[in-house]
C-alpha cells in the first residue's frame, strides 16, 4: 500500500490506458498482506464517506449492515475500491506532467467545454475553442475517444485538460522532421488572428499574412476553411510555437515555371495564360512564372470601357506575345491580334445603303454608338435618328443594350468610322411636302422656337417652317419676333416656298392680310398731294406716314416753304406733301413739302390771269394781295 500512495514511484511510469489496469492490480496484491497483519477500524470508518460519495454502488452494502465490515471478504472489497481511488489520485499526480498523454471518452459538450471521462475521480474539461474547426463546430462528439494532457485540478472540482498539448506532442516529431527537411505539410486554415492566420497541420500553427501569397493580400478571411500547402520556417518546442510559410512554396513554384516559360518565350509566339489581375488600363496575365501585360487597346478591335467587359480574374485565355524585354523581363501581350482586323474589308461587307442590325453600346449627347460585330461599331448621329426636330436627347429614343436596325450612310476604314442612320428607315416627310403644301397654302402650327431672325413654327411632326422677321407685319418695323409672337402660341401662316432638298419651309404671317404697299401704289401716282404725319426725323430728312403701314421720305432739300426757307419737321406734325418719286419694287415713296408751295403759287398766277369784274384793279393791288396772303 505504501507503493501505491507514493507519487514519486508513479511519476516515473507514463500513464496511459494500457497501463492503468495492471497498476491497480499490483496495488491490490501489495495491499492484501498489510490488511491481514494491520487492521485499523477507525481508518476504515473515516474513509467510508469518501467511498460512498465516489462509488454509489458500494453504499447500499455499507448502510445495510455496518457489522459486515468485520467480515474479511467485505472489508477486502471496500479496501480494494479505496486502493483504486488512491491509484487514480497517484495517476492524476503523474498526469500533471505536460508531456504525459492520457485517453478519455467524450461525455458531453457544454457552451464552453468538452466534458471528458479520463478515469479520474472527477471529469475533465477541455476548453471548447481548442476543438472547433473553421466553421466554429466542435470536432469532438459524445462517445468519441480523445487524447489529452491533464494540466491541473480545478479548485471547484474537475480537471483542466489540454487537447492542443496532446496533439502537439503526438505530431511534434513529424513537424520537427518537416522543418529540418524543408518538406511540405498540408493544413486547413482555421481562422484569422492578429498579423495572419492559424493553420491546422496537426497542431495550430501561425501563418503570417506576409507569408500567404507572393503579392500582398488584403482579404485574409477569404482563405478560411481552405486547404493549403505550407512549409515550417520556425518552431519553438519549449513554447510549442510553429510558424509556417506558403509564400516560399509559391516562389519556388514560380521560379520553376518561369525558367520553363522563358525557354520558349519569344515575340510572335502564342501562349496560354491565366488572368491574374485587372486594372483600368489592362489585364495582367500569368504565363507561367512570369506576368505579361495585356493592354486594353490590344484586347479588342472595338472599344472597351474596362477590361472586365472582356475577361475576368481567373479566366484562361490565349494571347500573342507582341514584345519581350529579356533584360527587364517585361512582356507585352495582345488578344485582338489573334483574329484579323475586321476593318480591312469593312467597305465590302458594309456597302452604303445596306440595312444592318446592331447592339447599342453607349449613348452620348450627340448620338449613339452601335456595335455591328466584334470590333466594328458605328455612330448614329442625333440628326440621323428621326425626322422630327423635337427630340432633345438620343436617350429618349434608344438606350444601351437595345437591338436596333440601321442604314449604312458612310464607311471610312482609315479612321475606323461608320456613319449610320435610323430615320432613313422611315418615310421622309419632306419628299412629298411640295404636293401637300404648295405656295400660298394657309397652314396652322405652334411656335416652337424664337430666334433673332425669325420664328420656327411646327406645322406637323418633323416639319418646321420659318417665318422671317420681315414677314411678320406689313405695317410694323419688327426688331425681334418676340414683339409679335410667343413660344408655344398657336398661329396661322401662309406657305411662301418649299425646298425639300434643303429641308426648308418658308412661311409668312403678314401675307394673311392684303399688302398695303400694293394698294397704295395702285391708287397713287407721282404728282399726287397726300396728307401725312411726321413719324421721325434724321439728318437727311423726315419719314412721314402717308397711309396705314406706308411711309414716305421727305428729303431736307424738299422741306422748304415757297420762299425757299427751310421748314423744320418734327414728329407729330401733319402737312400736305407732294409725291415726287415712287419705286414699287423697293417700296419707296419720295415726298416734297416745297413742291406743294410752288403748286399754290402757280394757282395764284392762274387766278390773276382770269378776267376780273372790276376795271380798277391794278398790278399794285395784286402785289399787295399777295403780301397779305
């Protein structure tokens, strides 16, 4: 019994599942002689509560008849149970060595621990975080057999177990060998920690973020759960720390691939590579240990807004080596060079007037770009989209992705341009406009726009006519159309002329009324005396309204009285004027105030020549009468 209770003797022997049973049997055999020679009832009595607590099966026998303890057989059974406990305690003391591994059975799982029966008087607890995988699920389940290291006995009861330490001891030799031989280990990324990742290679190892890839990695979380190959670059057995690297393996692999690639890498060769990275200006393609740049201008004969429109990261594509700098190991690649330039025979394949279908790539303020085939796109200018002038923006008619039918208007292979039209597929409203609106036809429309030189009136969809400022009124001097018309106003007009080839329609508003000038010239002749009102004066003469809407000019030389003295004509004055000039084409009338005075003098002379009733009238009387006049 002294041998069983001596922890120094049990520490020298590792505790495992195979050795537990022989140890207890040996302890019993050594204890039996001592029982026969030395009997201490008080000691047995003192140990009874412990036996009842730990072994409920023995308790009924003890309570049924305490006197049976005097029997050697019953006493030997109780003592055997006590000796078993003592052996377990001794084994527990020996198990507190971090190098000692014991086996146990998982009983249950709690929120924080895995409860394990390791054959001790109390159950052991493994912290749950030691046995979870990358998804947070436990790798152990009730009934599983697990190897652990007993670290210590907790004050509140039970034993603290370590799953990590047991695993570390089991695989440490393998890890040390892999480190010395620089061999490859396969592990699963469990999670992210400060500065890197934890990888399960039998034990938890640390993988620094800088040792994950050749290039810096921003999103480490994407590797969680993945199986990766690593190499041990540092380990500390005393602390149980292992540091691994994946970057070393990738660099070695890249170096090997590069050497093979360089053997057959030359300008003009066609290679297969994997798209490694995308930028705004192109794509980097891994050719096998060496990267090449596929510039966006060499990706397609057509226009690309971004490389992702053609390729994605991870795509395997064929490329052509355009340029290779051996010193700098720079490779320029091309993708479109694998196919002929579609513009070489574009004139033959797209004759003018042909109808073609295409997909709208983009819409701008001035039109829409339509892809006819890979590498061939044309522009439908906004002016070629519809016959109507009311469309404010091409997006009102088409949008990216639409399938449209167009007509080839022009092909310029040198500039890689094709002009397309859409309105040509519709009836041209200008072709039969002369037949529908001959000159002199009265029309009605809405004022669409006002300019300094006139007003545009829409008489039907796509047909606008211009009313020039000079055709707004017979009688008013209109400086701007806004003096007469308003935008959006509905007005009537007269068709003055149509030019279908130039898409021009001339309208007039004043023509709805009779021409006052034609009426005036029809009713008056040179020499007629008319009554007029002075409108305005200038240095060279005065403008006089002699009829509604009709003005005449009285030159300063004609603005004198019958004695030749100048007469100042001011606005608002009314006088009689004699018409001395008329020009119907230029619509000009010349007036004279002086001529009216001369006409009056001639009338006086003619009156003097007539016979008079009084013979006493003399020439002196006539002169005096003239003076009075």
